[in-house]
C-alpha cells in the first residue's frame, strides 16, 4: 500500500506485470520516472502488448497495431 510521498520500484524482467490501483475515493496523482532511450522496447509480460520508445505506440507483440478508437 502506498501513501502520499511513498515511492515504488518495479524490477524489469521479473515476468510479472505491474499496475497501480487507487482504492480510495480521492484522485490519485503519480509521477513515473524512467529512461526513454529511442531504441528501448517495452514488452508487457502478462498481456499481448509492447511499445517502442521510437514512436510511443502500443502494439500487439507480433507488431500489429491495436484498432483505432
């Protein structure tokens, strides 16, 4: 459980995806920090999604795009 002023870190390559859930009745604001090297590729371990920092788009792991909303 995180409270105002707390920090959390999520190790890469753990095989377990991470997410934040706000179980309060108040608006939660968070700051995400990380490197954004253009050659980096983010692959979600537990769902069919990845994102290249080169273009910032989220696509399926086979590279096909998600349908436009």
